[in-house]
C-alpha cells in the first residue's frame, strides 16, 4: 500500500512527538517535512529528523522571525543544509501580518533563496497577502532553479497557475476540507496532478470534522480523502501521485534506501 507524505508538519510544536507519529503511521502516513521557524529552533528539528524514520528537516526563517536572523546564522544554515536529513529551506517568505518590517522580511527572504540555491535545496514558501511580491522576488533571484512548495495555498486558480508556471508546487492542507471553502477545491480540480502535494501544517489548519481542535499529523488522511473526492481518484491513486510529487520536489529519490518515508 502506498503511503502518504506530509510536506509541512510543525512536529517540534508537539510534546509527545513519537506518539503522534505512531498514530500517523497507523493512518497510512510515513513521510514528513518539519520546517524551521527561527535559527534557535534549527537544531531541534534536525534532531527530530535524525531520531525518527521518515522525518526530514527544512531549516529556514519564517517571516515572523526575520528580526531574529543575523548574518552569522548563514554559516550555520549552510552547515545544516549539508545534513542528509535536511531536504529544503523553510518556511520562508513574506507576511503582511508579521510584526516585522517589510524591508527586513524581504532581506531575509532573499538570503534564504540564495542559500537554497547554493545548497541545491527546494524552498517551502509562506506567502500571506503577498503573493505578487513573493513571485517577483522568486523570479528575480532565479528560484526556479531549485523550485519548492507554496505552503498552505488557498488562492484562486489563476494564482495557482502563476505559481506552477514559476516552477513551484502547491501544498494542499486542511482548508480544502472546510465546508466554506470555495476556491481551493476549484484549484485541486483544475491544476495538473503533478502540481499537488499534501500537508497538515499541524498543529494548525485543522481539517473538518475536527475544526476547533489542535490539528494532528494523522489528520493528513482526511486531506487525502478530500483530494481524492475532488479529483475523482481512488485514495491509492491520490497517495501515489502526491507522494511521488513530494519526493520529486524534495529530491528524495536521489537517496538510496536510507529513508523511512518510503
């Protein structure tokens, strides 16, 4: 049976990580990417990746934490990105709701893109109320060279196509299950199959019928089921397509049998 792959899980936000991963494995999930938020959390997410089969790390600087990044952190990030369990740079981008100046956010975002290109690692993109500017910076900095995933996408079909044309995939999460969701189901139906990957963003963005609770890694199964319904695919086909997409964009198929997420 093909297993699901969660391209965006804040595993470091959970107290009992092993229990949650075991529950997720029982639900048919065996691959995860844990994004970074700030430099002081990078060591923790690498330790989680080293300690649990199928877990990978994506150290980077979230726009909310851009004011915590210093030039000295660049060398540490270079070193961490050489680790075999570090598969991406994330989560990085721009957010109009962040209490950090736009100039500082953009400076750090550009630094993250350049380090990702240097290390040949894809990017996990956070873009809230800033898609146009994010795409502009990605194009200017040649980010299509490494590609990546627009995390927690919930925009229009038109915007989704611009993102795919820029060389990136779309992270489909719990929002697609919400009863009030209109645009994201349209995106899932309209976009090429090769553009879609699954994510939870747990403990955030909880899918129905569990909205109002903390999201859990095992709830990726609910996202997969909804994508299958929207695409008129079997669940097995949904897992095959999205897991292959995830492994391709994260370059995991370059590895030789060392992963637990297969």
